[in-house]
C-alpha cells in the first residue's frame, strides 16, 4: 500500500478540524481503534459495479461483498451458514437461500470465487480469487458484460493507487509501455532500447494540441515556435502507438533519456491497444512554463509558426512534417490539419 506524505496527513487533519469543529475524534470510526474490520481494494466500488454488469438480471455484488467481509488473509470463506449469508447479502423470504445460492454459482462460473463441496453440500467452501485478474481475463476474452469505459476506469484507478494487479501476472514487473502520439511514433527511437512489441493504441480523454512553445529547436525565446502536445478533453481519444520494453534499470535509463527529449516527466495513463486490451503506459504531456495560453487564436498560432526558426530548422517545416508523418501512418488529426492549413493560407 502506498504511504501518504506526513505533510498531506497534517493538511487533511487541519482541514477536518476547520470544516467539522463540532465532531470529536471518538465519533469517527478508526481501524486502529475499532476492531472487526476487513481490508478491501480501493477499487472495490468499481469491481462491484462490474460484477453487477456481468450478472445482469441477477446482480451478485452484495453477495460478493459479504463473502469478502468474512474473509481473512487466506481469502477462504465457509459457506455452511447459508441462511445467515443469504440474509446478510440482502435476501429475505422463502427463496432467500435459493437466490443466494444462484449468486454463488454465478460468481463461481465467472471465476471470482472457487467453490468446493463438503458436509454442507455442493456449496460448502469458497476461495476468493484476485478480482483484478478475473476481470482482466474476462475482458481480454471479449466478455461483453464488461464495458470498456468501466474497465479503463479500473485501470486508471489502479495506476493511481499503485496497484499493478492488472498487469501481466508473473511478467508484470518485467516490461513497461510508452505511448507515442507525435515523432515518437515514427522516428525509430525505440530500436535503440530494444522494443519488444509495437501496437496501435488509443489514449482516451486526450487530444493533440500545438500548445507547447519551443524556444530552442524550433524557435527562440523572442520568437517561440509551436510543437505537438496533448490536452485533456472529455469524450476525446488520441490515436497513437504504444511501445513495449523490458523493465528494470534499462527501462529507467530509457525514460530518463525520454524525459530530456520531451522536456517533461511522463505520467502513467491507461491506453487501449488494438484488440481491446488496456495497459498502463508512460505518456509525455507537457505542463511547464512554456505552455501556450489557450486563448491564443488559430490565426495567431499560424503567425508564430511562420516567424519561428530554431537550431533544428523552421517551425513551418516542423508543422508540415508532423502533418505528413501522421498522414503516413494513417492519422488525419483535426488539430494538426487545422494548423497546417492556417499556416499555408498565411503564407
């Protein structure tokens, strides 16, 4: 589990005192002070939602959560008290146990639990399997019950909390992915670092934008050029290429080199590979001091491009080459096409 910085904890405690001055610590539940608790993944709400989607018509999330709340680190649960388990799962009446049993069988069928017979009958013992592994296996097998947006949300949240369970099992720590949306897609940089796999990929929630000022390669401080970047945009998706590499020290050295090249540090975001598989990938999104004001018009951007020249050449050549290179890999990006057309019209 990732540790929270002490300064952050102090900040939250101070905020809590100011917003809820009337609430005393004794009124709050605390895992170190109160007994009778269980450890669950921070993604459990998403996991439960996916389980309900997979068991439409007979949602089994409450049954699954009740099992989890009875398990210890061994992840074993006795099913002998079926009436009690059914009631705690939210089922009452004459059909309560039968309904509960149906949910258990469905969870077993999907692979979230593994059931074994015993003295209590066919449903006597249950072992809870890692839900991340189960969901990933079902998703990659093309199970239509798992919506892509929910799976991607699970991947994104897992990355945020430092959970790597959705990676490739035994090989999870042995490789990394890098997502390219500009020159990284086609200039062959990956061969130097032993790329093991290259796939077309989509980055949801982002789009290309010429909003990164270049003051060396394609411009100067006095007349900055514009280079390609990404910006967040709801309902957008950026198509690019994802590159896979072996992990370890070699990967760290590669990322350091890319940090220098891109003038920023990468962030990990979920990308969807061709075929539908979602993986965490390092993505370079510049947010530094040379970010262009979003209020700059297309006409003014074109004027900047025409005026700028750096040590690598004219900014006009950079924009043209970006347009042609993306076309060469089958991508007609609106932001790139729009700026190139404006540059041509402006002379």
